[in-house]
C-alpha cells in the first residue's frame, strides 16, 4: 500500500494556464517550471502544456533534461550561463539566455556558438540581487549587438521584490525604472511574475511569467489560489497507520513537547520530515481527515506525525489523510508553519510517490 503520495492533476495545470492567459489578455505567457516545476514534476508539467509560449528554468541542467525528454518549445535560462562551455551548450540546444553580469557578456563576446541565441538582459530595478543597473543598459545592449551572435532583438527582464503586497509603492517604482531603461528598445519586455500578473495589470508588458500561480497557489499570503479562480494542482496525502487511546496529561512524541488536556485518541500518520514535512511544525497545524480538520500534536519525526482525533472520532486505520490540496489550502498550512507554499512543495523528497492524472 502506498502511504505518502502527491497527486498531480494535469488537467488543473491546463486550466490554470488558460485562466492566467486570460488574465494576461491572451498575450504570450512564460510558464516557469524551475525546481522540477516547484516539486510537481517538470517533464510531466511541460508535456501537459503543448501550447505554452515559452518555459523558464533556473539552470542549464534543468533545461537539458527537458530537451532530452522531447520538449521543443523555447526555454529561458533565468540565471543564464555560468561559463563559456555552458553558453555553447545553450546555443547547441537553442535555449534563451539571460545576461545579468559582465562576465556573461564577456563569454558571449569571446566564445564561438553553433547557433545564434535569444538574449534577455536583466535590469536591476530594485531587487538588488541580479542584473545591470539602468544606466548600464545602453552599453550592454550595444556590446551584445556587436557580437552578431543573437537571434532577433535583445529582450529585457526584471523581477519584482514586493509585488505580492498590492499597497507597497516599491512595485510602481520598479515598473517606472524598467520602463525608463528599456522604452527605446524594440525587444520583448518582461517584469511581471505571478504576483505581477494577478495584482498589477499595467506590469504585464509584452510577456508575463507565471510561476507559483500556475500550480494553483496564490503568491500572496492573504489569498488562496481559488480566490484567483485557480485550481490546486497538488494534493498531498498519506494514511493513518495507528489509532491509540490517550489519557489526559500524557505526552506524545519526542521531547514530550505536547500533553493532552483531556482523554482523547491519537492518530499516527505515515508522513514526516523524511518526506519533506517541516520538523518544527507548530502544534495545532491542521490536516484533513474524513471531512474535518484535526490538529498536529507533538513533534514531527522522520517517518510519522501524530494528530489529535478527539474522543468521539470515527476514523479507522488505513484512512486517507490530506496534508494540503483539494480540501486544505496549502496557503493556510504554510501560514501556520511560518513559511511559504513554494518551500513546502519543493522540499518534498523522493520518498513521496507522485501520481499524475490523467494517467498515461
């Protein structure tokens, strides 16, 4: 019997892509599938989106896995290439590259390429992580053009730091900075991430990027994906493997971190930090069992967690437990844990069985 399982709904991915495309007024959309599609299975997700305009990943090895799996759509390397040899591979496999610092520009100037490459220049509009300052853009573009190694016009990309906060003035400042730095150039411009796509319509520009929203998850801690008419793609489940009577004032688990205030029943779930669930979960974090939520109690261990089923429960060993997904929004779980949904999905380990529907 499979216990820990992530059910990945490929129909939901298609619906979310359509919904986000409508949100973007049917302009081109980049589907971000870095980090194994945020833990959802990049190859399967890519194959479920044959009409996606472009995919984006962080690193070359992610893109090569997609190419070797037969994914032929354009793929953008968000971090670009880290040396000349990587640049040559990007050229060979016809990948879009991002240039965000001077060494990448020098590599483009100096290394021979088998194919011209589509180049995106990253503009630092206030994130202060990667990218050229706006005053450097004209010189960078001129040097890229002089290489005669590029396909089409130079594109431009930037990244929001606070777009999930609709009242934060930083986003307007970043939009203005990006516009000033790029408005004289004909190439495509992209600054909107999932939060930009959902909350800042005037930031959509030529092509927006959807990451977390593609998976039915809100980029804002104050919303769920369903608030944006998105469908959760992942439902994470396991099973009850034991139910025990538990007396009042008795502890459960390592360190005796929790004691029951009343007589109750403790359920033991086959899921722990060895599967990717955070160890230091706060007491009362919910899981969903048989139509209701019940609280996690005691410390999460490598293979198990314990929950308070109550004194009048009707649960049975073998019953399915939902840790997040269709009935329990991952956004609520993440907020309780003091983290973000991105971290929860991407940290699931290989011990969690992935099942895709519809199955091939």
